């Protein structure tokens, strides 16, 4: 029998983005308020349908650029100032996850330093950075002041929770925490990233000793800064080591 596309139900692939950053010492995710059905008016993760002429990585990079103005880092090339770490997170294919048709989402995780207020685009009514704890509030849901709170649209609460846990676990054994920092940063700024992502308070002296004593983690730039106030603090950049030995374990691990 010849292949007949009409004999099969509609099927689509999307990419959803868990875009994490640290703002005001809190781990935040990008959230968009949907302007069109389904789930019109509900908050969701940014994302969109994969075009017929692009692969999954290209679709995720395109959505990232459209939503944040950030470029996906090229591990083999130079890192521009407006670059973000981007990696595939997981695949979500519950047959009922999208009421329009059968849609499989390939979620991606993006990490970047403190970012400016985003601008809404596409089918989004508005967009904002929100603390992940608020977005994942299972009892009351999420809503801005004056809005009716509701859970995130689709299965985005599950995707966001998976992305947050991926970030929390990966900064234990890799140098990924530096993706939340500017190109030059202090040990204190890096410590606040760990505190925000893990949701714990860390001892400054022990943290300084661990990160500066881990081979390949940090490289001194030779400069200092007073942007934190007080005495000048030494500036570092990421050392390029993909894995940390010994790892930086969470206090509750």
C-alpha cells in the first residue's frame, strides 16, 4: 500500500524552554502569559512549534533568541557577551498534554546571568521573570498582583521542576554555576548563585576555600571590583573544567 499521510492523525513537535537566571538573589524562570487558546490567559514556559526545515537544537536556539535576545553558546567557538548555556532537558509526550492535537515537546534548559526585563512576542500577552518557587506553587498556582492564580499551562510545571532539579544537580559536579555569572565575577557573586539555585545559606569562608581550591574551576583575572561594596574583591572567570573534582555537594545531600 502506498503511504497516505491523511491516514494518520495530526502530530506536531514543539520546543519548550526553561530559562533560568538569578535576580535579586532568587532563582527565577522566564514565564509568558498566553494570549491565545489553549489556556488563554494562563502563564506558561516560552516555546513554540518546530519548523519543518529546522532541527531541534536550531528551534530551541531560535526560540531563545526571540524570547530573550540571547544566543546559544557554541562550545567550540568564542562566547559572545549575549550568550546563554543551552542544553536539551527531556522529552514530554503524554497524549493529552495539548488539547489541540498530539504534540510532543522536547524541552531545553537555558542558563544566563541576571537579564533585563523581557518583551512579549508571538502569541504571548505578557512576559516576566518570576521566582521558580512561585511558579511551582502547587496549592494556589501562579498569578501576578490582581490576577487569578492558576497552575502553569500544559505540563509546564513538571517541565520547570525537572529543569530546576537539573540545574541544582549539575552545579554540584560541573562548572555550570558560572553560566549564571557575568564573564568576570567574584567568589561572593558565585556563592550567591549557589545559594539561590539550592535555596540554602553557605558559609563564605568554606565556600571560598572550596571553589578556589578546585582545579580548573576558577581562574584569577588579575582585577578587582568594589561593586559589592566594602573592600576590593578579586575577580575570576570560569576555568573551563567541565567536571569538578571534588564536587560541590549540596548541604542536604
